[in-house]
C-alpha cells in the first residue's frame, strides 16, 4: 500500500523528487539553467532560491514545500486517483514540469 504523504513527510519527498528531476550534475543544488531545462520557469526558481545565491538547495526546497498550501497545490495536479491524498508514488509519476512550476 502506498502511504499518503503528510505535512511532516511531504517536504522531504518533494525535495528528493525535484533534485532527482533537475540536478543534472548531481551537485546537490540546482542552477537556474538546470531548473529551466527540467521544465521549471524563472518565477518559480526565484521563489525557491530564498537566499538569492543563484542556486536552489535541498534545504530551500524543504522550506518552501513545508506549508499546507504548497502541499495542496501539489496534490491538485498529482493526485491521480482523486482520493484527495498524495502518495510518494503519485508524486514520482507526476510530470516534472508541474513539480518545478508553482504559482502561489
């Protein structure tokens, strides 16, 4: 059974997924070029790069994805079975473009 993500487990799962999709050089951080090459947009990158150093780190991804609002946004496109829950499997099958583009 695929256990639903919670507000405690979602940020880690989300950050791992984004790094898997976008961190092409496996440096542990994502540049603007990597982000946009993976389907993200500049606006989302700038929101994620909270310290404005030109890269997005795992801790920044965890910080931005730690709100119920962000989890609800992600659930709205990734909840494939429409059970109003989001699982790791659904997050991993969700398109990378939507994982890297958020609008809130």
